[in-house]
C-alpha cells in the first residue's frame, strides 16, 4: 500500500472510530497557515482536534512517538486558528 493510501485508510478508520464513540465529524483535513488538522470532531461540549498517524510497521517507533513537540505546537496553533475562524462552535 502506498503512503498516501495508507494515510487515507488510517484517517477513515479514525473517523469511523470517532463516529462509533458518538462524535460528529465537523471537518477533515483543515489547512491554514499554521498547519493542518486531520479530523475535527465534536461530542456534546467537547471539540477534539485529531492528528492521525498510520504506520504499516512499528520498526521506526509507534505512531504516538512520531508526534514531535514541534508538531504538537503546530497542531495547537492550527486548532486556535480553526476556533478563531469558526464562530459557530
């Protein structure tokens, strides 16, 4: 499976998982100057920003380990941008 296909499959699995847990998907692949957010979902009063990391092997570490501090900071900045541009939250 190619890298892009693997990523798309991982994002679909994540969306399906969130839906089964009662979340409503508000947006996917939100892009802004600060970065990208794979999935934005809501459940009651909780708005969640999801970074999907799909791996075909753990030879180079787990998906969780691949999210660096710099990536976390970009996600936070992108989330703040989303909140600022969507007054209907």
